[in-house]
C-alpha cells in the first residue's frame, strides 16, 4: 500500500492593499509670506525653521502678521541706508536704531511712539530667531537703550478722540452737544448707504466694537430680537481672544431696528453684515457689494460723518479749524473710547465695563476714563463749591 505523503502548500502573503497617498496639504500663503519677508531681510542662503514660522503664524491674527512683515521692512530699509547688512546686525546696530526712532540721536527718521519701538524690537528679534541667527535685540545694551527711549518719549500712548453718545456732557438728560454719536446718526445719508452707516454706528457703540470685530460680523452672529426688541451679538474672536472662545454683547432695540432696515434694503440674508457699497462719480449708489468692509474703512467712515455733521450745521458753534482737528484725531477706536467714558459717567463698575466690552487690561479702561475723571474729581467739585 502506497503511503500518501501530504506536502504542505505554501502561499505568498497577500499583497497589501494600495491605499491612495494622502494629498499634501496646500501651502499656507500666510506662512509663505512670512518666510519670504524674513528671507528678504537675512538673505536667501539662510535656512529658516519652517516649523517655528508655521507655529508663529498659526497663533497670530492677520493684523499681527501684517505688522510683523511691515516692521521687518522698516528695519531692513534702515539697515541698508546705513550700510549695515541685516544678516550681520549687532546689538550696537539695534541700539542705534532705537536712538534714531526715539529722537535721542539727531536723525531724518520719523520719531515713533514708545509702544511702536517696543513692537519693532520684539519682531526683529523673532525674525532672527526664526532664521537660526544670533538675536541682535537680546542683550544689556538694547535693554538700556529701550529704558533711555522710554525716558525720552514717555510711555503714554496717544488716545483716539472719544465719540460719546451725547457728547461731552455731565447729565445724560442734557441734549446732544458737539461731535457725538447722536449727531453722526443724524448726519448719515438718506439712502441705503445711510442705512448701513447708521446700523454700523449703533452696533459699534452698543458693542464697543474694535474695527476688526465690526467688519467680521456675519448675519448668523446676530440673535434676536427678544420680546422687548433687544438682541445679542456673538463676537467669535477679537484682539484679546485669539483662541476663539467668543463672547456675547448686547444690542439695543434701536440697533436691532437699524440692522433690520439695512438688511431689508440691501437684501442681505446671509454672509457679511457690513458690506462695501459702490457709488457713481456723482456719489449716487451703483451697487451693494458682497464683500465685507475693509477694517481701514471704519476710520474713514467716522471721519466722513464728522465732516458731514459739521457741513449740516449739527455741531453747534464750531470753527472749521476745530472740526479739522476733530477729523484728524478721530479713529476707528473713537466710539470704543466714548462708550467707556459714558459707562464711567454712568458710574458703572470697572469689572462690569471690562466684561461687557471685552477688555482684559484694566489699565486701558482706566486710561480711557482718566480725562473724564479729572472733570468730575475732587478739584472739580471744590471749584463748584467755591464758585469758580
């Protein structure tokens, strides 16, 4: 009988399934722009820490990124005008830069505020660290020169001219006076642009909105009105909330009505709330755009309305020279300063003001209220008592 021998069969392991390779993430244009600007400063042959650059850009707001790139250009131009290769800049070069910008040394350079100089130095140092180079801003000489610049320039920042709701008045029952929100609202055009401008002014005051917050508002961020006509605005992110935790802000019934009028006239159902409006050469409305307003347009809008209020004789006995000074001093922060002063005048507490208008630093809020406090402090009360 023949034995049956079983021979085990061997098979090759199955071929692994060919999975499609993940598509490479498209390059971030913001990172590419920062890389390009740092390379322009230190030279194309320097290898940048791409991971460090990408991490920095992810944590920055758009305004911070733009300021970083702009500040590097200012430093690079200064170096080249003075025969300095930026890639080989030293502490002594940075110290000379600080002296020039602060006015310590005679220079053709425009003198900057101390806060601006501090920002310049901080961003310069970061750029060199991104490039793996020795940081010319890190050292005792630069520290001492900054201290000398603070002594020369002072640390007080120029404050935007406040636009309060009724102006510079002591009693909220008094009629509006001078440049104030009430007069700017009266000065808006009597067309769809005027509807947009009124809604924007009212939202800016209710919310104490920064310009970046104003232009970022979408229709979906507005909730209400409730039974009393009031609403709420969700602020997804802001200068002091880069992580995007978000915050809620109150919108008055008058503001909600103004928003509704603007949306109905402009046929806005979704997307950006405050949009660009195209005009003909004669100023008449050509079209309502789909894109949101640019942050820089907020200051121009406020300035335009101050001048228009003067032209319509809403500002009382004010000379052309005085209104010109007003127009020059107004900025996108003017309503935010004004609402802080109105809250102080209403004797609201500092924590309540900070919570309602998204302030993190109490010093900022107190600085906005300092001028108002001087007019209602002990010396002002004493002057009234003695009849001066």
